[in-house]
């Protein structure tokens, strides 16, 4: 067990039935920084090429490190606190959480150095009461009561999101990982754009009459600095003024 894995929940899939679902669960895990998967008696054996194909980029970081156990008890050998994800089992006397409250509690437990596990059942029927009995608490997703069914990867995704939400970036994608055209323009890039437009507008005698030129330049400069421009926006606006200037000269 690495130091990093000790700071995150273990994801335990109990008797998973399809390799594709294991792979999809691995992708959902890695979306939110979870990398330790344990498999209990997977129906189609392990390793499973269908799981690898579905996991895509998560195969190396999650599936290649996955460990297989014959029983849930053995998979929980180092676990201090476990959450069973199920819509059933309420006849067992246990705390019942939503994913949000469960993962808020889990973050506190991990901060205390305790090992946490998230337990998910087979696709067809979910966890059995014997499985749920080994957990400290139940997690039930508040969904449409007329259609409460979630597939395995969806359940893992919901729990992963709630686990990682406090560490997630404030923006949908960090600027460094956005496509180049979506990266916000720098102050210097906007200054150069403003200079370019001011130069060409001056040549076109836009700032007229002379006594109003200074306030007009100030208003335009303020407009540029106020706009949430990306680098792609800046390039397009430079191209527009160049094209307008060329067209005017050609005419």
C-alpha cells in the first residue's frame, strides 16, 4: 500500500459480473483520483481484457494494480470503516447516508489515519445482507423512487465525485489543461490587442472630433480590459482589424 492510497478510500467490487463494468468503474474512479480497486470473486475471472478495453487510460493506474480476493472479509483485511452502497438492507440496524454525508464523514476518518472502503455489489442484484453486515454504514442514493436502478459505474462515479469534490478544481478544467484557444488571455496580450485597435482606429480617424479623442480612447481601453477574452478571441480580433485595414487600403 502506498502513502497516496492510504489517503483515499479503497473501492471494493463484490462479485462483479462483466469486465466492461469493471473497466467503466475504473474510469469513474480515476476521474476523481481514486486508484485502489479490490475485486471479490469476479465472475469472469481476472485479468479481463474487456475491462482493460473499457477502462482506456485508467487501465494502467487502476486495473493493473487491482487485487483479487476470494471473499469480502479478506478484501477488508486492513479496513477500519466501510460503507456499503445499496438501496436495500434497511432491516439491518446501521446508519444510512447519502453519498455526500458519507464522504464528508469519510474525509474526517481518513484525516485521522483510518482506512476507509466503499463497497459495491454485483450488477444484477446488488449486495447481499451478508455483505452489508460487514459494513459500518449504508449509503443510499436519493433517486427517483419509480426508477431507483443505478449501474455499477454510475454508483462508483457518484461516490467518487462526493469524495473528491473539495479537492476538485474550481473551474470545469484547469487553465493549463484546456485547449490552447480556451486559455484566458493575459493582461499583456489584451494590452497589445488594445494598442493594435487604437492604432488602426487612429489611422481611420475614428477618434473625432479631437476634443473627444481622449475620452473615447479611455472608454475603448476600459472595454478591452473588461471583456473575459481567451487567447483565441484575441487572435480573431487581431485578424479582424488586420483584414479591415487591408480591405480599406485595397479599395
